[in-house]
């Protein structure tokens, strides 16, 4: 988040992944994709 970009804003996001047998690496990659999408949406 960029400081001074229109004031402070606190955003909390909770995501539950239900993927039995999913590999930790795949879940980590998915979480990075979600974080990138959230940052992009907040920057609009």
C-alpha cells in the first residue's frame, strides 16, 4: 500500500481454501495471485 495515497485505509481479507491434497507450493502461488488482485482493486 502506498502511504499518502488519499488517506489511510485498513482492509482485512479472509480467504478459506478448501483443497484436499493440494500441494503447499500451489496454495502459496494462489495466495500471491489473490494478494496481487486485491492490491490492484484497491489501487483503482
